C-alpha cells in the first residue's frame, strides 16, 4: 500500500500518511488488480464500496439497448468512481466500470464512512468533507461533457473537448486518455467520421497530432467551427 500516494489524493486531503493506515482499517479497505477490458462493476449491480484508482485508469461505460455503448467518462489514478451509487443503499448501477488499462483499485466501504455515530475516528469528517468536494467537481465535469456533445458538428465537439484539455493542462500540447474508438464513444459520434474530421483539422492548420498526443496551433481560429 502506497500511503504517500494516497496522502496526495483528493480523498485524503488533510490526512497524513500515518493516519491513512488507520482510516483504511476502519473502512475495511482492500486492493484488487484488474486487466485491461475487465469489468470492475457491472450495470444492474448494487455496490457498497467506493473505488479509488491507484494505478492505471477506468472508463465509465453506458451500454445502449441495441448493443452499442458510450464512454461517459475516464477515471485516472488518484480519482474515485461509484461513490454516488455506494452512498444510496440498493441503488443499481446504470453503467459499467471497465478497466481502461491494467489497473489497481483500492476499495473502501461507504456505509462505514457515512456511519459517523459511535466512532471516534477523527478522520471521518475530513474524508466526508473531501468526498463532498469531489462530488461537486464531478458535477462540473458532467456539465462540461454536456457542452462537448452539444455542438452539432464533429469539429465543434472536438474543439470543445480539446479546448478544455488545453485549459486543464495549461498547455496547447496534451495527451487525451481515450483511444479513437473511446473518444468517438465519449463524444457520441462515428469513429470513421471522427478520424476524418481530425485529418481535416490537421490539414486546416488547427492542430497536429500523433496517436493520442495533440497540439493546438497558436494561430488556429478555434472559434470558427
């Protein structure tokens, strides 16, 4: 268990590495590794544990009735998933949590976290406070995804997404966490059409790219889409 890494995550802000060990014991925490493509949590499952990604990444995938699927989000190392469902006893998942790559997940029991009565662990309130802040930030990210999918054109969707990536990294050059298929699922567009549009955007001087590494050109007019 890498307590130093955990101390730097948003969930354990304000809790030092020494206290985290006690916190994990109190919350019945355990680690589990998953191979790329393996389902961690499945649609229809009721969960009691939060997942914190220690290594690798996790995709949140919504399965549609006719067999296709949409990637709703990507969870990176240090981030959480399933906390909303774990907070509501018996609530069934509306999506899958799938390993985007080989990953290691730390699971923590939500019920033990929320049951503050009768326990003397000083870190409970700190973690709950951190969890509330994380949930608020996720709501903001969800709003951002809605903005990315709102434009009518594929170029508009890509410009919206890439603009956010550049803003988050503070750099015009960045790496996206999705493959082409995953990015097309995330934006709700056809993969071939997305690849064609990326080629056109590169020809138009808006950006350059190689695999998942993109660079927005300084003189590109990103407003005209």
